[in-house]
């Protein structure tokens, strides 16, 4: 059985980070007021937040592969690479169709070529042609993968289209569990990974965001069938990025649950105690990245499951 987590993480250091107006319509987590207040310092502060997170992960034994973004073309969201690529233990690389035109420019063939020098790349599945049809699937933002059991949980939204999910399933063998979800204001949740984190033996999920009772029950039953202990979070905790976590490994095999400080602060003592039974909780202060980008710690990490050469 494939491992759920990996000790190898790809991260993109930003060079022109900032509020992306092209993504704001569907991403309620972006804070336009904060963006206006921090416009002149967003890149500098985001770079500092990024570097500290990468440094601390490396210090505890995670293999963090950092690539610098390029100044051209303009890609304000390049800090979130998990949306354009996923890297699988089968040697498969999947490239994804992105809703915002300036996010499509984040795709980096040079990075794929560089990874292919160190890792075995057997196949590249390119789904980007769906952009021409206005159909999108933004990687492990749109899907939360149970890699052990090859199940993809997906919250349907303007950025997550069922036709692309079906093609992902056909190409990779993943079974799709799709549903709809909304935040406290009734707005569709733009990415599944802000409401759900799946680890090896547990799952953090905001079940109350799943608007249809039958779909909510279905998701709960699927997780239980997959033998995941469910840690349910509230809509308020989801709004603080408490669903945007990722379990990673150190090179010695220690399990870490990575999140932002804001997410950690939103958890109850009982939730922290439960999660601490499964992994060591590590958190990073990411206010500028979260407020301007509308994504958090999990979005900054693309897992490298590719086999070594």
C-alpha cells in the first residue's frame, strides 16, 4: 500500500507575491482590506513567512525542495504549487487546468525536468486542455487525496468540475467522492483542502460545510469506511484555515501535522489533544500569505511522492 505522507516537499519561493484580483471572486478567504493595507509590503513579508516555514521544516528533518519563482511572467499566487501539479508514487505527474489565466502561467516545465533528474517520471498526464472548455481542477486544492486507498474527495465549485474529475479518475485509477460545500455566508467553498485534511489514520473535516445532509452523511461514512478517525471542525475554524493541514514525514519517519498559527489557535484543547495522538503539531505564522493569497500552509506544499531514480 502506498504511504499517505512523504518526507519530500516542493515549495516555490515568491518574488512578486500579492493579492490576485483574478481569483478573488471565487475565493472568500482572500481579505481585500488586508491586501490594501499591506500592498507595499506583501512580497517582502510573504517572503519572510515563506523562508521561516521552509527553514523550520528543513530543521526538523523534512526534505524541502525550494525553487525560486521568476519575475516574469507575473504570477502572484506561485507560492501555492499544489494547484498546478501533483506527483505520484507510480511515477505519474499530473498537470491541472486552472481557472485564473495568470495562475496558468505558474506551470513550470523546468521544474518537472529538474525533478526527472532525481526521480523516476514514468508518465505525464496533462489535463490543461480542459481550460479551453472552461472546466477546471486545481490539483490537491480541488481534491484531497487518500493516497493509501486511491480515493479523491472533491468539493464541486467553479474551480472543480466533474468532467475533469472523471478524466483524473480514468487516468489515475482514483475513485471520486464529490459533494458540495459552502461557508458560513453561503458562498461555495472554492477548494476542498480548506475544509478537509486526510492523513493515514485520521481526517480533519468541516462536516457542517457540506450543505446537503445526504452528502454529509456520505462523506462521513466514506471516511469511516476508510478507517479514518474524524476530527470535526466548525465553520468558524474552517474560516481560520483549520482544515488546511497536511501530514508530512521527517526523513526519520516522524509524523508532522503542518498548519498555520492561525489554524492552530482556532483549535480547541480537546482537538489539539486528539491530533497530538497521531502526529506532532507544527505551525507557522502566515498572516500575509493567508490574507492576500487566500491559502495557507497546506497550499504551499506540493508533495513529492515520485520514486527515486
